[in-house]
């Protein structure tokens, strides 16, 4: 009974009559035991972190780790970086992360096409035919930067990859192909290297090391290299070798749709659409074909056409460049003199999340598409992966540098997997919304898929493939007949009914959506490396509706820190205005304590500095002064002394924001305080001050967090 009583005492602390969750006794283990010898000493033969996969997620993680002082390297099975556009929508939260990567967000904003060329989705019978509907996905507040210092962007993945590689080059990384890596010894450490043409084919773990075996070609022969590391991160995409080698299963819906992606160039088409109907996505429905055209860059004339694909009756050879050209001409409505088909490849749409994100005692970790595969509807795939990397980087750095318990890594899965599950649900909802448009036109996609499955399960083993293909083609042609101009017009009673239904879908916001501000900025970790309070635990989070909802700033534990512009108060004559998000360091693992200029808050700040020193954790204090011009000297040096790592800032308000203060945005009193993690998420808060000993309280807080 005494032991049970002890467990109850250490798993619940009562502060100010509110419960603060404390994790199990294992969180109180000595830091001498925390590193499990993974990073003890300088082992010249062992790399701290090996990243498998040189896509955006792997590259972002390598940048973040390097900036935080952690040595890492990247391997990728591809011999070169893909020029296929792939993902292209970057949401607010990812752009906020990019702001901290040496001006990456600003470079993307300068390099992307003008927003008026991609803000709309268009639905039509051909690109030069009748318009069935138009949806504008940008609203006035999207440009005002009130809830975020960054705007969303439309920028192809391969272009983003090039910008990330530039940042890595500035950090002394080198990209090496198989031939260029000949100078490396077979089992040498490869810090700050990106080894292309190196496929991870084996993972072996013991109590001290992870050994990754990578295969590469040398002189036409397959060679192998063993790379020893403390941690291995699999960011190697939807078909992740790391996930397969570790036996981690995916859970969810498989094979939602098979498609062929046709990457092509045509400045003629780009110029035509700029002049007549600019947009990002074009949903085209006519009797000759159906497809979704992604306009990656109208100015450069770069496009990707997505076409439904039904193997085995159809094979990739059916989609020859000439066949694809004919289909493009049909969907455009006329021929193009400069059409150049660059690439044709099949892909499968899934909605799955890995059963776990970590294995081998949390030393092999999955991130990005390796951990979750979404339908592309809403652009959640790459964005969720980038945010995985942002969550993971500071935790790895804290562990490597000895300021955190090894269990800090487990909080990565605790926090990110629920977000992946939520985004899976939302992307599926958005995919279903996209399917409502062809359904309204009399083309129910579920019927096509059912016919395909029926053929495969019945006559598929009896009839020749050519006959099966003819049956399937005739069924689809019969379906596309619903799109004939004689039927789909307002004079035809059935056609008029369908067009009215379509109009209702567009006006009700029930079609495919581009932005989800409430989810993109408002996602919150309910447990993990946080100290929830009562209000954080009350009730279930709102279930996503599948429609756009505005983001409402929130300062609950686990939330992203709200954005507000503040002015740095210093002796300099130069005025510096930054976002509250910019106050969080990107060059070291450092927590940020935000307080108001009151005696009680200063006492908390001094206590936090003292406790942080005990825990070997970096902390900076931000003192937020109100914007009222009362002539008071706004300096905190004497109140915080002898501690020096602090910054005084003053609220910056627009004319229409009178009465809006930082603390009112956070829905807290000025006696409150907020502790922010290195990934800009709130670790802990006190809504209206602390009545108990602040040193004891902050000691409990940091014990829980790290």
C-alpha cells in the first residue's frame, strides 16, 4: 500500500487547485541513466544520426539537426534528385518552420507563381470548353498575416528540394553519387554527406549501435557499406525500406485509387490559361476522357495530369507518350504545338498510418511518408512530414547533448502519431468531397471501382486480358456518355438537375478544399513532452468537419505558440519587429519563458533560470510590455539579475487591433506565464500566476518535460 501511495503522489501534483499531470516514475530517473550509453564519449567510428531518404523531410531534418549542433548524414537509393513536381502546396505551419531556415520561406514566396495564378480550382468540360464551376480558396485574411507571419505557398517539391540543398551546402554538406563516394572507406563515418545511389538494405541493432547496411554500385557491381550510428531515421517515403526492414505494419485504407501521373511542359497552354482561366487544379470531365490537371507553374508551363488507372486490364504501356498527348489534347480542347511529355509514372493512393513510429528501443524512427500515407487532397503529406522533422529534431539534439532523458524520443510518437491519424481522416474526408463532383454529374467513382473489382474477382481469371480491357473500356465510355453536351445542359431536365446539384456543392463549400487553417495551425499535442492543465484535458478535441475552419489562437499546453508582432526593446536606434514565434531559438535547444513585467513574474523567471541550470537546459526569458505609451522605462535587467539571457519586447498593434493585447490573444491574465519548447509548441503555462514556491514548481515542470 505504501508503494501505491508513493505512485499516486508522484503521478499527480495539485497546484492552485488544478491538476498537473506528471508522467510515471520512470520520468524521474537520474540523467546519468538517460542516455543509455548511446552518446557517451566521442566515438569517432559512430555517427550520431543517419537519415535514410533525401526528400524534403529528410533534408529538413538534416538542416535542423545540423543547426542544433548534431552531426548527421543522409543516404538515398535514388542516383539523382527527382524532377517530377510531386507535392506542391506548403501550408502556414510549414512556412513558419521555413522562416527559421535562413530565409527559406521568403525565397519560396519570391520564387513561386503569383497567388492570383493559383488561388482557384476550376471544373470544366475542357480547358477551352464550358466551365462547370470555380472555387476560390483564398480569403482576405489569408494575406493579412494576423494569425501567422507566413502565408501558404504553391511551390513544386523538386524546386523546394533544390533550395534545401542550397542551405545544406551552406552548412558544409556534400552531395556524393556512387562514384564520388569511392574515396570513402567501406565502414567510415560520413557526417555532412548526402550519399545518392545508396540503398538501405539491412538494419542491425545491439545495445550500443545501430548498423545500417547500404548497397551501392561500383564498377557495375553491387557493393555494401556498413554505417554505424546511434539513431536511424527512416524518411524514405511511402515505400519505406526502413519500415519494411523493421517489420512495422501500416494500418488504414489501402488502394483508394490507382493513378498515372503525366508530367509535361507547354508554355502555350500556360499562356492560354493565364489569359483565360488561371488556377491551380483543373477537374476536366468530357466524353473523351477524365482527368485532374495540376498547374505547377503557369508561367513556366509546367503541368501534371492525373489519370485514373485500372490494372491489370490496363498496363503502363497503354500510357505511351503519344497516347498521353492525345488525351491531353482532348482535355485541353485543341492541340498544343509545344507539348513535351517529360515523365509518366503510376502511383497508388493510400490512407494509412504506421502501427508505431519507433522500434529498437526508440533508436530507429519513422518520419514523413514512411510513417503515414495520405491522399493528396489538402496537401497533408509533405506538410505533416516537415512538421514531424520539426518535432523530432530538438528532441534528438537534447538527448545527444545530454540535457534530456532518453524517454524524450518516445514523446515523438506520442505526439505525432495522433496528428497523423487526424490528418489521415481529414484527407480522406477531403478526397470524398472531391468525388462528390463527378457523382453529381452522374459519374459515381465507386461504381467504376466496383466494376473493376468485379471483373478481377470473377471473369478476370477466365477471359483474356484484351477482352477484359474491352469490357472495362466500354463500361467507362458508357459512364462518360453522361457528360455529353446534349445531356449536360440546362435545357435538359436531368442535366439541369445535375448542374443545380453541382452548384449547391460549390456554394456550400462541400467540394475539395485547399486550406485547413484550424488544423494546419491549431493542431495540439494532448500528451507527451508537455504539462497539461485542467482546461487542456477538458472535453474531446473538435472533430474535423472536412471543410475550412478558421484558426483561433490558443495557448493551451501542446498548442503552437500564438503569433503576434512585437518590437524588440534595446538601446539600438534600429527598430526590429519580429513575430513571437521568432523569439524561439533555432540554433540551440532552448526553452522560452514568456512573462509580463511584474514582480511575481520576475520571481518566476529567476526561479526558472536556477532550475534550468540544475537540469543543464537552456532557457531564455521574454518580457512582454504593453503597447501603451506611458513614458515608462521598459527594461528588465535589474529585475532579472544576475541572469542575462532575456529580451524585452513590446506589443505591436495595428489600428484595428486596439484593445487586443498579447495576454488577451492567449486568453490568459497578465499574471500568467508560458513556457515554450524549441519547436514553438507550448510546454506549460500558468494562466494567472503561481501561488506555491516557483522553484519547486518549475523543478516539477522540467522533471516532466525532459
